[in-house]
C-alpha cells in the first residue's frame, strides 16, 4: 500500500508536460460552474444578513456575492480563458435576477448587478505567478522554447 500507484488521492503525473500545457490541462468548466454556485450561497447569505442588520451598509455589502462567486470560481475552476469569466458572470447575473424577483428590490439594484457581474468575472480567473503567465502567453502565441 505504500506504492504511489495505489494511492487513490494522488493526482495524475503531469511532470513530463511543459508548464503551459500543465496549466491549461488543469482547467475545469464544471469546476467553474460548481464553484460559482457554491460561492453564491455564502455570498448571498452574508449580503442578506448585512442588509437586515445593518441597512446603511446595503450598497457596500451588495458587492460581496460577486467577490465570493469570483473567488470560488477561480479556486475550483482554475480557469485561464474568457469562457471561465463569462460563466462566473452569467451565474452571478442569473442569481442576482432571481434574488431581485424574489425580494422585489428597487431598480437601482439592477444597475449594481452589472458591476457585481464584472467583479465576479475579474476574480474568476486563476492567479498566476510571472513564470506561469509567461508560459501561458507563449503557448497562446505559438512560441516554443528550446531546452538547453
């Protein structure tokens, strides 16, 4: 049972892949969708609790769901493309519209929804260090590095 092949919790061996292909292979659209939905639950609970107990902070707390959805989508989806951002923004918009119709908010909330969607989309991508950013950029433009 000490062999690495019998370990059910180890990830697949990607050490032979270049860094760019390794990062791109780790993306998951299902993870982005699931992360967005999971992030929406605590985000909206915190927003509604702050709205009930501290109504003066309603406008400031309105951006909490977008932050939670974006961070959870980025963490679980590990996305690098615009598709992952779009999915997070659409899930944010749809959940805000559902909340809008359930609680019959004022029309000002619809204007703030777009800001919330942009915030979720900005945070939905995976954070990379400089080496990873360069590797993904070179992969996208088709530049291959020669190994010395």
